[in-house]
C-alpha cells in the first residue's frame, strides 16, 4: 500500500510541476499581450493591435486547461495541505492573468479607435503609467517563478504609483476645457487609464497570491 501511495504521489508531483510550467507559460503570453497593447497605443502601431485577438485566444485556452487540471488535482487522493494551497492560489491567479489579457485586447481596440486623432497632451503620462503597470506584472511573474514571498509583497507597494497616476490623469481628463471637435478621444483615454489601473490591481493580486502560496497567510 505504501509503494502504491508513493507511486501515486510521484505521479501527482509530476502533474503539479507540469501545471506550474503551464501557469508560467500563460503568464509569459499575458506579459507579451500587455507589451503589444502598449506598443499599439503609444507607437500607434495598428498591425500590432490586430495580433491581440489571436493572442487572447491562446491565453483563454491556457486558462481553461489550467482550471480543469487544478480541479482534477484537487479531487485526487494525493494532495497534502501545501498542495491544496498552491492549487487554490493557482485557480485564482490564472483568473487575474486572464483578466489582464482581456484588458490588453481592449486596449488594442481602443488604439485603433484613437488612431485618427492627434495624440493628447496626457499621452506621455499615460505611457509612464502603463510602463509602471507592466513592471508590476513582470515583478509578480518573477515572484511566481521563484516562489518569492517578499517580491510578491513588493508589487503591492508599487501599485501606489499607478493609483496616484490614475487619480491625477482622471482629474485632468475630466476637467478638460475648450475641447475642439469630438469628445471621443477624451472618453477613450479615460477608459485607457481605467484599464491600466485594473491591470495593475490584478498584478498586485498575483503578487499577493504568491505570498500566500509561500507563507499560508493572506495579505
């Protein structure tokens, strides 16, 4: 019976390692989708914008596959307490990744709508906000790869910059005066900063979930 359990345990651990690799692959796809949406918006690259729907489909496939594998492993007879914590965190974490991918696709669509208009004076600040949110995602994914609780917690502190940028930019856009022509670009940019702010929040969630995997304590 002990030999049988050991064999099952080894099989479980192999599947768990494969699952971890899939989560990291999904993370790399999401990181790339964020980078491409940034390029579409700030380099006004419409060809890149058209790549996002295909990339989002790949992300969604990973998401569904990982959810199914997590559920299967959770109901097997081999998990110990730490495995259950890891699987539970993975199920939540991939939802955060999937949402960031969805926002990246939305940003690419907005980039296409903004293309006919001249760049707004706030664009450099929005670009900096996007760079910062991307750095947060990168930090959270490195924390996940290394299972580094301290790095995971660092992401929360980085989020303050994005929140402050959002508030400042929103006030600037909301109080715009002497708008010449249509207001659509102002509305679209307000949507852009909201999406980036939400992407940063999801990156923060990922970092906190990594800390939970390692320590067992929720932030």
